[in-house]
C-alpha cells in the first residue's frame, strides 16, 4: 500500500530529525572505528605477507635528511615524552585523579583502555614480529619488534581517552588541540630516529583508536544508542 503525501512528509521529517540528532555518532564511528579498522587490516595484511610498503623507506630517508643537533634533541625529547617521561606518568596520574574524584565508570574506562592498549601492543608485536628498520645507526636504538609502534599506540590511546573524557566539558577543544599536536610529534620522532617505519606508526594509531572507541562504546552504551527515526 502506497503512503499518502502526508505520511511521506512525516516520514521524511522523522529521518531528518534522526540524522540531526545522530549524525555525530555516525561521524565518530566512521573516523574513530571504521577508517582505523580498514587501515589496520590493510597494513597488517601487507606486513603479514612480508611485502614492503612503498612509502616506508622514502619517508624514513626524508626525515633523516632533516638531521641536525637541534632536530636530534627535539625528537629525542618528543620520543621520551611519548613513553617513559610523559605518557606513562600521565596515564598513572589520570587514573589516580579519576579514582580520587570517585568517577568510577570513567576510571574503569581509562584503566581498561590504557592497560588493554599496552597488552594489545605487546601481543601484536609478537604476532607480526616485524624487524625494525636498519637504514642507518640510530641515536636511540631499540631492540624489540616494530609493528605496531608502542610509542604511537600509547600516545594515541592516552590522547583518545582524554578527548573522550573531556568531550562534554569546556576542556574538549584544549584536549583535542593538545592531542593533534602531541600525537604526531611522538610518531614523527620515532620515524626520525629510524626505529620505526611510518606504517608502524599508522598501525599503532589505528589500533589505539579502534580499541579506545570500542571500550568507550561498551562502557557508555547510553551515549552511543541510536534511537529509531522519528524518535530522537
């Protein structure tokens, strides 16, 4: 039975209302879950097949061409802030602050996202066992496996957790801007130092976004629930 013009208009209005209220969910899921998932699967498949990614060595040599004492110092600092001097202390501080303020659901989210990301990184490295690049002698050598980058994954995990926690507060834009500056600096530092391929960095970012978004969607289902069209 065909709908009347009035029914068609009501249905169209309901769809418009639904999109107006839920477009942000679709955009976030696409950017933070579907795109990273597609990216990680593509990278993982290439690495599993031991195929070289055409941009890896080119970008490594490009970054190495920038070498100077001042740039060395900057990227060594960025690399250390991306792990032992910055990310790990900030992880602990964030969890402690949330627990002291008795924000238990947020605390569980942060702990699960941060610890789970670290475990996922260790497991992924053992699964893929990709050797680190050896194009030149690094000033900050590493000996573990390469894919995905732990620095990239750890910094992105922390940034994503903070942005999710801050999104409904006045701190959303400062948190997002800090993430946009900090995360790429850490990733670039690992390429500049010659201890990671660019694809390792991309893989770490993708894995972190997938994991944090999934944990958030699980723990905060009420924020992600999609009401029926016409019932926002």
